[in-house]
């Protein structure tokens, strides 16, 4: 194409693109239900064009199938588009002896069929069979036009590219590519609102690969079906001449080319419903992949307006997906990576002084060569196009938590540890595959499937759908961060043979189970537990060695080496069905309680075929901190463990030994206080019965012991510590205190901690400046003797009403035992509690330094242990205030300042009785 014409086309396309963008913005101002029509409107900006066949001739003249490569290639570089398109490649470019990274070559137990490499002794699936079977999820091109060796399929010398396997004999039969044609990249399936995907899939399933593009136009009025059709039959479609003008171009009303819509994407990716009528879901098929594996449904419709039989349906006034409700389409996040509208420079690529970089692709050049490498996330299953992982817009690129989530404490920490989907997709309201058992076959030759979120096994319009909560697993992101994200877990059991293991071909598995259309007698004899001659659902399970031997023996007889059962669990990510704020998880106890959602068990299967425990899928971005356990009758479940994930979740994770030790410590002190106090009461009663002793009352004098600041400091610190212990207990055990808001209690706890630190700092300043700090420092000379005398007094003298060994004065308010206790409390416990609490608070802002000292898994238990110690100290401290002349003298003194102090002559050995009679 000359530069002159290229410039003219670029100018026209620039004008067209501007009008397209304007038209799309205008269209989004109307709600979807009001704009939906039965017949798509003509594209307001796309020029008319002819439909051309592969030779470049107008199909009106040739009657041949439409070719998008030549038709769209008149204005777009379709060769570039096809070559830079992982939707088309689907793993062909990485295919090797061990398979591929995507749909082409990667074996999946859900789809089961194995794409055999060249030279396999037993061939399962060849390339023509792959195109016929997997075309429902393939946009064409790639392995549907190009061989594994890189040449055209019709020219391939590989047997697996040019044959099909006769299911009756297992023999390879030649495939005529010249007759069937190849399935080139189908632009229409993505860019026509009325694309007939069902007709396209039917054409592929029938082996009419070259007819698939034309079949996509079946609902546009451009073509009409004629005859019964057949592989390669010309005249299957007759072109409607009324759709074309005199020049052979499509009339404007038939040119409906547009950006891909959610419905277009749903042709391969899952159930999409944008019509006004209620959503129904009879079943999910292979083409509804995302819905089948996760239960995600893309629709702006309110869930309670759907036609599904949902438990609690009337209360579900939310939409299936808030983004579709707000007219956000798939391509707004999964955009073309060279689209100048969405262009974002790589981190560190742009100079720091630039706030906007104008150096981006010209719009006309983009329209000519739109890169069909779309922004994408990461898949736990495939490694298709890994270079583009993490290129899509994440939630935070459109949403900011700075002006929201104010109710959430430590919101930065939460967004670091949790993917937005964790809270904003708390539950799925459609069934999803839970397990698939290929070790047995139902009467129609299918595996036994079980669905999550479905009451019973039958999947139909009347089935009661209960929905399910996904499992939360750590996901490694492309930027190196790790966060918890929701997944559905699907367990699979299947037969393999040989070394390296290969899945048993479906035709051989069916031959092992059936003689003709009925179960083989040997299979019936092995599985028919009730002897009725038929196999029910409950009987279709390999639960004994005899059953495994019966099936394995028939597979061995078919020539398969060492047939055996393997099993695995695969995680399937959930990124859609987003709920807005009021439907998102907002109850902190959902994660921070004892029954934390982060550690909630997820049922894997109601059976364990052959007694084979499934292995957790290794590799990919998902890790498995947890274990698979077996319950009754072989039922399996997966239980995540936050501790194994390196997480410490307040209110859920707790070192059990810390709580046991702390409870023993508090309980021991409380028991000691009760026993000691009880003995004091008994001793006082005996003395009361002794008239002489009753009259022997010690003489006291009032001393101004505590000034105003000391009392204020003491009671403020007391209140702060008590409230900190109480709020800390709520945070530690939120399930026991459901009446309190966990989020606000955390905030109150932090404020109280700040008050305690300020009060402690002011008190330290006061005691240092006023010299009162000497009160807390033990004197070396005679300390041990005095401490021994004080201990002896508490153990014996107090019961005999002996004088205090330490005479309390304003200059010496603390006895030796009190001094050593306060040394521990003020120099060990209080600093430890402040430091660990401060580090726990700082974990969201400075995760690196906090992680360097052990992180929350170490800080949390230590903080709790010190809190238990404070609780024990307070019990003992309050009790010891009752050991003065009267039980309330100590507390009254700390309130009023004046204290009644005994006048003793302990040094002379004079008892209170002697003092009274002196």
C-alpha cells in the first residue's frame, strides 16, 4: 500500500475513531435495559466494506466462505493482528514434547481430552479433532490454521496434524484440509454485536472449519442458511443480496462493527446476560468456562430479578456484577496494550519530571495495527503469554481507598494483605464445579460431576441454588507482592497409564465400561451393590480394590501399560461478580474471629475414588498453606492455615500456649489472693473473739502521702490499663464479645495506648525532676534482709496482726518487694508492651522493619503474654492495697492523698498488743 493511500486511510480512520469514542460515551449515558434492541444499530463511524473470500474476491461473485483476513485486511494489518494475539495462539508458539502452556496442548482434567504429540503409541486427540472440540473457546487462527511445525496445516507432514482417530477402531484416518478448510482468526465473533456463536461452534463441531466465519454472520441478515449442510459443502450459506449495495459493499445498516462487548467475550469465557428478560441457567457448558469453574455470571441484572431458584433470593437486591451495572465493559480493563487511550508507561520508564508523556502511538497507526495482546491478570492453571501477566488494570488503578473505607482500621495493611475481591466478592450465587470423577462413567458416557453451591446433584432450572463462599489463598502478583484472593477448588480423579503418565483416551475408557450401549457385565458385577442390575449414582464410585481391579484389568486388556488412578486439586481464580460496599464483607469478625473466613474449610468432594488422595496443584501464582483431610465416607475438605501462610490475624491467630500460660498465671494469682485473703479473714475473726486482742489496736497517724499529680497520674494510668486489657480481650477473642464493633474497639485500643504512653512519659519526667524516682530504686544495703522480712510478714506476721516490718513514710512509700515489683513492671513489662504494640501498629506503614524483627507472628503472642502479666499484676496490686491498717486505707489514700499510717517500733520487736498496753 502506497504512502499516499496509507495517509488517506489513516485520516479517515482518525475521524472514524473520534466518532466511535464519542458515540460510545453517549451510549453509556443510557441504562443498558433501555438501549437494548433486538437488531443491532449500524455502526455510526465504520465505513462500508465488501465481504471478501480467501482469494480476495467478493463473496457475491464467488459464493465462497467469508475470509476476515482479506475482508478486514483492506484497512487493518490482519497479519500483524493474527501474529500478535494470544487468544489466537493459545499455546501453539510454546508447544513442545510435553505439551503447551495454553488451551492448545495443556491437558486439563475438566475437558479431559489429551492433545497427543507426534509419535505417541496411543493417540488420543489430533489437531483436526482439537479444532472441532476446542473451537468453542478459540477465536480461530493459530493452531486452527498453522501446524505444530509452523507451516500451513494442509502442508504439515505430522501425522497428528493430518489425521483423525476412528473411535470404533482406534485407527488413524486421513483428514482432508482442502475440503474442510481451516478456521482463520474470526474477527466477527468479537466485533459484531449479533455474532452467532452457536452457528460458529456448530460449524466447527461438524468439521466445516472454513465455514465458521460465515456461520458467525447467521443472525445479521447478511447470509441465510440453505440445505442441511455438511463438511465442506458449498452453498451452505447463501448471501442476501439486499444487504449489499450496487458496488458490492455492505449497506450501512448491516455494518454493525463495534468494540468487543461483554457478550462477545462471554462467547468463550462464561455466561453473560445483558438482556431485559430474567436470567436463566439450565446448565453450564464447556464454552461457559468461567461460569463452569467458578460460578461467575456477568450481568447488570439484580439477582432477585433473575429466573434462578436461589435460596434467600428475595433479599438479594444486588446486581450480579457492579461493574456491568455501571456500564463498565470487559475491554475497559482488558484493553489492547498499544491502545493510546489506555497507554501507561512502565514504572521507571518516564522521566521523573514528566507528569504526562505525550510520546504515544498515533491513533491512526493504532487502528491500522491494533495489538491484540490484551491486558491480562494471572491464571493459576496456564502460563499462556506470561510476559503480559499483571498488565491489566487492577481495582486500585480506578478506585482509591483514601476517600473511602474509613470504617476500616489499618486499611493500608488490609489492602496489602487482601485482594479487593476477597471482601467485594464474598459469595457466588451460581453453581460451580466442585469435583469431577473420570474414574467412572455414567450411562451416557460422562464422568460423575458434583457442583458447589447446588443442593443435590441435578443441575437444572428447578434446582435449588444455595451459592458458596470461595476459599482464600495467597496469590503472588506480578509486582512481587502477595495477597489473599478468592478461589474455587476443583478436585479431579482420572485414569493414567504408562511412563511418563498419559490420561487414558476417552474412547478406551468408554470401551472399558461399556459393551455397546450398556455397561459391561464385569463392570455391573463389580459396582452393583444392591443387585438390581443397574448402576445408580451412589454406586458409581471406586471404593474397593475389586472395583479398581475390574476397571484397571479391562484397560490393561486394551493394551494400556500399568493403568492407575491419579488425582489433583486445582484453584480457579475469582475476579468478577464484584459487589458494592453494602454487600461486601464489612464485619471484621468474619476474618478476625475464631471461625475466621480465612481459615474456613472448603468441601472438595463427597468421595475419594480408589482411596487416592488428591495432590494440591503446584506451581503458578497460588500457594497452599493448609491441608486436605478425609472425613466420613471418604469426604474430603481443604482447610487453610493462616499461620502457614505467614499471617497473624488478630482475633483469630493466637499462640495457644500463651493463652494457657497467661490463664494459669492469672488464675494462680487469683487463687493465691483468695486463699491468702480467706486466711486473713479467719485470723481476724479469731482475734475478734479474743477480747484482749480486740482491744489491741495499732496507733495510726495521717500522713499526706500522695500529692495531686501522683493521684491523677495513677488513676489515669489505671483506667488506661484496665480499658486496654478489656479492648485487647475483645480484639483477641471477638467471638465472645459480639455486641462490640471490632473496628471501633481497635481504634479505641490505639487511642488508649497513646494516652498511656503520654501519661507514662509525663510521669517519668515528674519523677525524674522531683527526685521521686528514688522511691522506685531499691537500696543495696540491707535490701535482701528487708525483703525477707517483708515476705515473712505476708506469709506469717499479717495473720498474727504483727506490725509492718517497713514503716511507710512520704520519703519511702514502697517496701522492698514493691520496689522490685515496680522495677519489673516499669522497666520490663511496660516498655515491652509499648514497643510490641507500637510495632504492631506500625506493621501497616513500615512492613519491612517490622518483618525484620519477626512480624506479627512474633509480636502478637508476646504482646498478649505481657497483657496477661499485667492482668495478674493488677489483681495482686489491688489485693495488697488491703493490707494496711484497714482494707480500704490504701485506696482511700490514693483518692484523697492522706493515708492512715501505723506507728510501729518494729525495730525494737514491740508488737501491736504490747504497744496498746504500754
